[in-house]
C-alpha cells in the first residue's frame, strides 16, 4: 500500500522560527522532565520485542491500520506479552500536530483511547466539509475529560509543540522515518500499513 510522505510543517516553522533539526541535549532533558512527553506504550515492559509505530493523526493509512489490523495486534501480540507497543508522533500537518499535543496532554490512561477515537473518526473531525478541526478536537477532548481552559493552554503551548517536532526529527534521524505509518521492529523498520499476517511476519523475523 502507498504511504503518506511527510509534508513540511510550514506553519509550525513560521511560528517557531524553524523546526529543530536534531534532538539536542537540552531538548532531550526537557522531554525527560515533561510528563507529557513520557513514552506512551502498551504491553509488558519485559516483552521480548518492542515495536514502535510512527503515525500521524491525519494519515488515512494510519487510520485504516488502526481499524483493520491493530485490534488483532493488541489481542494476539500485545495482550499476550509477546510485544511491547510504543506510539510515536509523526504529525504530517498542523492539524495532526495540534491533535498530538492534545493527546499528549491527557492523562496517560486516556491517551490510547483518545488516539484511536481520533483515527476512527478522522473523516469527521479532520476532513469533514465546512468543519473546524480545532473546534472538533476541543469537543472530543472535553469528552475525554479535558476542560476547555486546559485545551486552550495546550494548543498554545510552544514548548510542547517544539518537543513533539524534536521527537519527529529524532525519528527521521535515527530510524529514517519519512512516511506514515512506519513501524520499527527492534532494529528494522517497515513503512506502510500492513495486514495482521504481514505484521506477524515482521515480529517473528525480529525474534519475538
């Protein structure tokens, strides 16, 4: 299947001056200090294999993977302890970046349900005709328990925005991620959505 190539975050670059090209030591420290940037993961910490998914909340391929393949991945590989699954932000545009910021600002236990809800309703909140994505996001965040004042502060938070962009740049530098979804199976990566059998083959090849 074709993947969605990264579009430059021009709006973010204009707002921030320039998106960080490297994860500098002070940025890494900020990520460690900011609980919003703590790893969002499912599965046992001692699972034999850690799988990363680099995804964008406005990527239709990511949405299809979440709907058609991820339920089996969760039931057969994550919940059984075979793999640990880590969500990694790779926003393709400003809407996805804003959505990632909101998801990161929710309590940890609400992150996965919120992200999956956004992917499942992507055509409504992100791509609907005559729809304001920010207003739709605010409504969905409210359903997840986020007060409007917190939502407004979150989407205006340049520190969080920069941290997510720095993490995205780390994905490009360390794993050569340039499209979504991209999966990292230990030391190897695979770009593009997969059915469960293909995903399982990658897990097995990685030694889990």
